[in-house]
């Protein structure tokens, strides 16, 4: 099987002067994941590697650089799902964990659970995962924003990755700092299977981004996967899922979708969404800053995908 990896840096408005950083971050993430896949590594390791890069980059709303809640603190959510067994793991409202996606991955390997707040932090500690003072996840920009009380509108919302490895296994992962000024303890879609992510080797893998309060009622990731089950190309299924979100709850979101044949698709109704992907046969990863998507995604769809 030809390995494929796709990452996103969040669906939202992105200021022109932040485009380059979004592009560079997504490229670095896809390259980290691709290193794993091209050496025959598994999709879960590739997804973790890619998302760890995004969680370390303050450009993105995940890990370091996450948006701050109403108490001026960072609380993060993350989840991973493996399509081979439908195994999953998730954390929500955790603090002081350097890489929430690594905790979600470890929980997935342990047993399917969503561990919230102290219980997620305790799991990370007990399993030797990297902890840090909770203040270490606060970036200077986010602190200034919170202190000034001015909401920055160009912060990309949530990061994610989907990957297919040489053994045909699909994995999805998603990680977020939630929404700006969210009440302490608020949890959105990211940690919820079917909403923030889904993976099934029989169909495909999906990671979503956007307004959790809208994504949850339309079960966005599973809705996109259901489009694949109905025979749609991933591009069409992704677009149909976003259309459903708009039609039913007037939400704003995006998703990336990869099917079991390695074909990719994405859609969003925000003004931008940074995306990067890589597969065998491409000389280098492809990245979109989000502004040029109509021709590119249409071209992929009309050519029947990447393969
Ligand atoms: N999609 C991230 C959140 O709503 O929390």
C-alpha cells in the first residue's frame, strides 16, 4: 500500500502575515509524519509525530500557543483513533502536558477511554509522558491577547492529521486548545470520536476543525466517513459533510478526509485552512495556505484523487 499523510492547521480566518507561518508549520508536520511512514512505520506513530510538531508551534491552537480560557489558563483536548480495530483514546481539559496527542495515543494503546483533567494528567505521569508547568503552554502572544481582553480573530482552530501506512492501516488524530475565553472545563468536539475524528480501515479517516458546538450535533467526522460508505470520493464526501453542517446548524468548520485507497479530500467554510500532504510519487510535500483551494481540490477530485 502506498502510504499517505495529510495534516491541517485549523479552519479559521488567517491574517496575511500569518500565512507563511501556517504553511511552514504544516509542512514541518507533514515531513515529520512522512519520515515515519516512508520507513515503514505505522500510521499511529506518523500521526503522533506530525501533531507533536504542530503542538510545539505557537502558530497553532494546540499544545504550546493554545488559546486561553476565561481563567487565563490553557486547557487542551486531543484524541486518536485507529481504523484497524476502531481503538481510540482521548484527553480533555488537561493542563501541563507537553504533547496531548501522545497521551491520547498511549490511552488508545491501553484501553479506549476519555480521561478528563487530573485523570488525564495522572495517566501521562504514570506512563512517563512529558509534563511541564502549565504556564509553559502559554505563548507570549496568547498571554498578551488574554491580558488585553482583545480577541484575536485569526487564530487557526485545532490541528489534525490522517495517515495511511504501508499495511493499509488508517489513523486519525486531532488536538486543540479549544475556543478563546472558553469557560474552565468546557470540552468541544476534538476529544469526541465521530465529531473531532474518525477512522475505519473499511472506509477512511477524518480529522475536523472548527466550532465544536456546531461540529458535535452533526457528528462531523462520522458524517464525512458515511459519505465514503455511500460511494463518494473523499473530496465530495468532505464537502457534503461541511454542507450538512452549514445547512443544519450554520456552523463554521473544516475537515480532511483520506479513504482506504489513499485518495484525499478536504473542505471548509471558513476563509482559510492550512493543509499539507505527502505520498509516494510526489517529489515533495504539497502545502496550501488555504486561499487557493477551489482549483486545487477540484483538480484532485476531477482527476479521481492522488492515485
Ligand atoms: N474544535 C475545537 C473546539 O471546539 O474545542
